C-alpha cells in the first residue's frame, strides 16, 4: 500500500487546491533537451525530453529546458506551485535530480543545443547557463515508475514573479552527473501528457477608480443647467435663492447620484481573468491480464477485445508490488546482420513463474541507427509466437520516424485459455531490426518496465535481460579465379 499511497500523493501534488482563493495551470511556452553526445542537435520539436545520463554512455549528459510565462499573475500573492511531468521511461528509482533557474533568457526552443542557446550564440558554459544559488536549486527524487509526478517549485516561481517579470526559466538535470540515471518525460509537443505548472495564489486587491463614487464632481443644486423649469416670473435672469424648485429634493430624476451605473467598484478591472489550461491527465494504468477460461456453456464463443496502438502504448500491468509467486524472467536474444541489411531477434521466456501474460518495453535510445523496423501497417515489425496472443506499439505514444525510441509488447495466452505460460513457448515473439544505415559494431537493446500477471490478475515480479545487435561489415565477394 505504501507505493500506492506515494503515487496518490504525487497526483494530488499535481492538482490545484480548491481550498485556496484561486488556482490555475500554465503550460510551457517552450521546452527542449540539451545533449552532450549530440552537441549540435536541437530537440525542440521532439515529443519528449531526457534529464540525466542515458544508458551505457557515461559521458553523455542530457538536460531539459522549460519556459513558462506567468505574467498574468502580476500583483498576486503566491501560495505554492508544482511542476508536473509525465515520465514515460525511467532508468532507476531513488535518484536525486535538481531544478534550477536558467540565467540565459534568450534561449529558443528550436535553436538551443548543448553548444548554443539559439543555434548561433554560444552558452557561457556548454550545456546551459544556470544558477545554483540565486535562488537555490530545488532538489527532488526522480520518478520510480512511469506516469505523472510533481515537484514543488514555489521558490523558483516566486523569484520569477518578483524579479523576472513572471518569466520562469528552468533547467532540469540529474544532481550528480555520473553513472547512468535518467528519466524521459513528455514535452509540450505531446498533446496527451505535456508538462504543466499548477499555481495556487491570492489575487491582488482590486483598485477602485478615485472620485467615481465617494467624491461627486458636481453639485446639482448649484448647476441650474441640470433642470430648466419655466421661470415663475418674467425676470430675464434666474435666481436660485428665489426659485428653490430645481433642488434635487423636488426633482430626484435629475440627480446623477441616483444612477449607480457609474460605480466602477462593482466591475473591478485589476483582477486578471484566469483561463486555466486543461490539466493533462495521466493515462490510467490498466491490467492487460489474460481473462480466465469462460465458465459459460459451450455455445459461448469468447472474443478477444480489439486494441489499437495508442491504447496499447499508454497501458500497462501495475507494478509488481503484491506478488504472490516467484519471478518471471525473459531475455532479449542477440541479433546480427550486415550493414545495409536486416537482423532479427527473439524475446525468450527463461522462467515462467506462473505468468499468463507479460509486458515488456525495449529501448534503443542511445543506438538510433538500429531501431526495430516499422511494418506496413505502421506498427513494430514483430511477430508473436503462433501459440500466443500479442500486441505491439512504438514508444513514446504517437511518435513517428526517428522520434520513436522503443516499443511496448504485451504477450499472453489466447483469450479464454486457462493456465500459464510454459517453457514450450520459449520464444514469446520475434522482431526485425533495421540496420540499413547502421555502423559496424555492437548496438544495445535495453529491456525495462517488465511486468507480469497470472490468470487471476495478480502481479508477478518480472525481469528482462537486455540484448544487443551485432552489425558486421558488408561481405566482400572473393575475386574470381
């Protein structure tokens, strides 16, 4: 229950408090990623960003940049603020990260790289210019699983409102840039789960327009032009002392003070109108377990439910926290081929552990020239064991081309089949790898986010051993005799 409560707390942190005077959300106006391994590459149009040190390249550092425009909150009293992100890939849990104020305000989403802040002008320090003391960076423990998580950034937001015209500029990085610890989050280019900022605040007190209500600028009794009744005598001039009839008591209709429409206190102009950005909702975690064998009559024919790529890539078996069985183990086997060709690999079941269904993700994030191939229907070019049922989708959800950095596979017993996976189904599925433009050498395929469940839907601890793609130089025909 501890994990569930912690996840619930993170979701609460990313929800505006209704008990406060006012609450709103802001989406970033810009976000991107800086990559020390690709120092001239801009990631401003990608639907994700990395923070940390990805996979096996210990010299590769990634940092995320975000900018929020909070100028609409000018004059408000800040209560608290939370930066919400949706992690779709997590390398390891319990890793410390930092959010700091970016000091170079001229960076651009479509120009910033590790070396330059706008595609032309160099950072003072490669990797982004930021301060750790003015104000102090905010430390937080990174996500332990995929999904929505929140980070309190109240001090950084207060600094932006007080000293930078409401322009909040952030860099997110792993605290100790050593090892291989990182997470990847959806960027604002992802329409489903972009990052956002929740802000709770007290609006400024409306400023009343002076003299409009408390200090009338004229006195009706001294202004004969407000009413012009016929003179009671033939005198050519009208004398107020001798003709009291124009007073407000006798003619109340002429008294402007009885017309309250001039009172601006009822329509204050100082309060900014809140237009909350819709709060992104993390895709609910579902359990794609194998349904139990039907107990109805023989006339009933079970039908496997349809599943599209978008639904598949955002669903998952819950984390294995309440396992009652042993461990399920699978392994990504080696693929090999020649430059310009293709290669294929199996994902084998090494230890069933009582599982009836298995989910696993495979990433090639640091080997972009050896991706899993795309089939004609746009899905991963993978084939499930004929004795099983399987579904495949690219990650992150909705990605295209080189923006795809992995796949998600869900393999299970056919719908309505009782029992569990066995060693006779040792090859769960096979995938083809595109190595047409790969460089010779060893390229990694990383297994992560591996989950399993038994026939009843009870989660089982599961692991996946990573694999590799070995690319050889093209064969050179031997010279003829």
